[in-house]
């Protein structure tokens, strides 16, 4: 598993405190530890608009090609982020530095 962090701002440029980040794995995947079910992992941003969680990295799965769909929902402004990313590389991984994946 990898430590994944990030910090987000709301549309006014203030920390998106209290916003919810949802991570949904694109397909069920296998690791050497067993099957990872396609699940929704949810985290609420702190007062600084930041989070830190542990997730399986896409480079830890036995097959290639999966990604996480990431949605950020602010309690005032609604959905302010919707993108697909592959969580790969050395932990910790800053979500803000990942390049979104275009999915057909």
C-alpha cells in the first residue's frame, strides 16, 4: 500500500475544508495479497484542505491498465474535481502532482 496525500482549494481559492474526496478503482484487481474489490474509499479534507490515506498503488496490481476515478465534492460548491489518475511510484505520493488519464 502507498501513502497518498493531497491539498485542495475551493473555487474562491480557500482551503476546501470539509470537502470529500472519493477514490473508486476502475476494475477489480489482484495483488499478491488477494483480490482488491472495486470499492469506494472516501476521505474528508481537514481545515487546511488536506488529506493523507493509504491505498493500493496501480503499480502494485498483477495486471496493468487500472486507474482510480477521483471526485472532490465541496459541501458548498458541489463537485469541483473529477478525474482519473494512476497512483504509481514511490510512497508517499502527492495526488496534486499526478497527471490525469484520458479514458475513452
